[in-house]
């Protein structure tokens, strides 16, 4: 081998991974809504739940934690999401049959024509335009 090949100076092109790390695409700065429960950014709006009178998006896990703090669960009971902003407390005492002990309507529909929050309408429009 020549001296240029051993020292790595004979190759004018850097390795692919080095080139990729040096190039950074300019990114648009996004602003994310703040979760009214934990005060952190809600970056994944697809799983967010509307909270409060102003219908702000909140993390699904924050909502689940808030519900579990307000409800007393017996052994073999769980809180599950059943859709449309509703949760349920289910019990599985027999090991086979599930039964719903209580339904919790957490997210209420708005009076608008389609019942969606503004942030949900915007998200829906963005998904349709892809």
C-alpha cells in the first residue's frame, strides 16, 4: 500500500456516514400546544385527548393517569379507552369474562357541526393534504 492509502488521505471522498452527519436539512420550527395536565409539549396530536372548557390537547397518558388518580380500582380492575373520548373501568374477576363497571366520558363533543376541536380539525386537514 502507498503512504496515501494508509493515512486515508488518498481518498478524496469522506466515508458516507461522515458526509451524512455533516449535512443538516433546514427544519421549520414547529410550535406544539402545551398539555394542560403536565405542561409539556404535545408533539403527537394523533393520540391527544381534549381537556377542559377550552378543549386543549393533552397527552393520552396524562389523561389516563388523571382518571386513575380520581377513581378507586379494585383488584383485577383496569381503566381502558373505549373510543370517542370515553374510558371504562373493567373487571376481570373470573379470568374469562370482562364486564364494564363504569363508563367515564372524559372528552365532550363540541357544538360545532362535526363535533371536533379546532386543533383536531387542523390536524385532519393536514393529514388529508398529504
